[in-house]
């Protein structure tokens, strides 16, 4: 870090942060795991946007992806299974000045955390929610997750999953007050980074589903798209995810999709035109609950204590 004090919490005016200022412990994910690509993308975005590490926090639940806070040299909160979103909402309510990133998996978010997922989308509090979706419970060694494909063999369903999976994008697009819904892939760093960058700049909750592979249990789930780029549908638009022209040329199947059109977003999410990546929907006018929850934060401490005492005095006999 150049131009700053040695005390990490007291940066000098005009300081510049480098990539190593966001790099913490050595990532212990398995070789080939898509989590590595996401970590690198977020660290680069933090550097490019010059987000002060002491004003940035990463919140997670439980799962392989939820180790994310340990590998960022920022504040972090490694929470309980399925509880990443309410924790992040609590941080946003009390510290609206912080940059918040949430790391959650398809089990953490779409199973035990499904109720929180729905309400977090509705509350639309400013944060970037990254759904790491590898279609399996990887940390606990190959159990069926809510996004496991029909017929996928796991330790809990050795003959194949019985039910059709949840589609996180279609589900999110159906939740009241959704404001930013996007999808990207772990094997294309340029698109991954561009999507997460657009998510960070959005004033509201940005929900980004990241399609990734588990190198041990679901290494081949997206081979059809990894081996044939024409199976991917690249959504482009001036108000969407900005990717360089050279990157766009690598996707022969592309469409100009206006992210303000939620009906078309829902149609594209079905995947009939190819595996869609890019921005499905963006509504900058969606209500933000954190703009309401910050009321009273500037009230002096003495006034807060006096108010509490007045309430408690009302219960005196």
C-alpha cells in the first residue's frame, strides 16, 4: 500500500490501494474451483474502485464459498448456515457507509436460507449478493442441493435427484421489488468481473448468480457451454453489463436485451435461446429499505439513552 500509514485502520489522505491490500490468507479451495476466479474478480474490483479495506465487509453463511471473508483483507463476518443475508442487512442498517459483499451458495441461499433470500430481494438494501451455484452441496461431500438437475446422482440420491431444480434467476425475477438480477460464469473472467463491477455500482441489492463447477462432484455440469460458446446467450445493452467488443466477439449467440423489460427477462431466463449471461433486469427506482432503516442514526447517544429510559419508566408501578 503506497502513501498510507502502517496502521491499517488509519489511511492517509490521498492513499492508493494495491491488489495486495485486499489479499489475506491463501485460499484453501480445491484446485480448479470457480471460487478462486470470483475472489480474484472481487479483489480487482476493490482495487480498481479504490474501496478502502476498512470500509469494506464480506459476509457469508456456511459452505465452500462462505470461506470468502477469510481470504479478503477487509472486515468479514462468517455467519451461520443460511443467515448471510440478514447479517448483511444488519450491517447495512447500522453502517450505511460500508461496501458490502455477500458470498452464499446454492444450498446456503436456496435451501435453509430461502426465506431470507426472498425478503432480502424485497428489502433491496444496497449490497452485492454473489450466489455461487455449483448444483451440489460440496463442503459436506456431494448431497443434492435445490439447484441439482433432475436425475443428478448424489450421495443423498444415488439413483438421481427426483425433483426438478429451483431456478434462482426465475425465482428472483418473481420477487417483489427486485432491482438488479444478473448471471455470469466462472470460466470467463472478463464477463465475471464486468458483471460484478456493474453489480457493485448499482444502488440497491444486486443479485448475481455465478454458474461454477465443483472440481470433485460437478466438474462436467456446464461442459456443453464451456466446449461450445454458441450454447451461451450473451445479453448486451447500453444499460446492461459492459464488456469489450473483443470479448463479445467470443460469443456467437448474442441478443440486445433491455434490462428494464422484466417480461423479456423472465422469458430469457427460461434458457430456450441458450444459457443466458448478462443483466436480466435492473430497476433503479425500486424502494430501498436501508434508506428507511438509517433514520435516527445521527441521534446523539445521550438522547437515545434518555428515550429508552422514558419508555422503561412507563412500566414503573
